[in-house]
C-alpha cells in the first residue's frame, strides 16, 4: 500500500507504484580509475570509468496508474 503523491489517494495492496521524474539537472561526473570489474575465464580485470556529463534526477513522485496515464495524455495532474 502507498499514497499517490499526485492525487493523495491511498492505493491498495499488490498494486504497482509508478515513479515519475519531475525535476532533473545536468551534472558532471568525474573520471574514476579502476572502478568497473569485468572478466572472462575466471580472471578479473578492472576498467576505468571515463566520467562525463549527463542528467541526474533531482525529484521523483510515486504515483498511481491513473495519474501516470493522465500525465502521458497531457491532462493536468491534481495539485498537492
């Protein structure tokens, strides 16, 4: 059970929760040496993570299926 953060309705048990991203920002990720492990034949090798820039989620909402379909169709979601 959970409460929809869009319409504030309580959703019953065994009903899936949907996460909707409402705010993102562009972030620069640093270079990290020897952080990704990979390997074959029982040998472990380490690979560098190159870093770079990309989006990062700032805020997410847990919403019910009704609010997700309303958002996808362009209808306004109910205010808090």
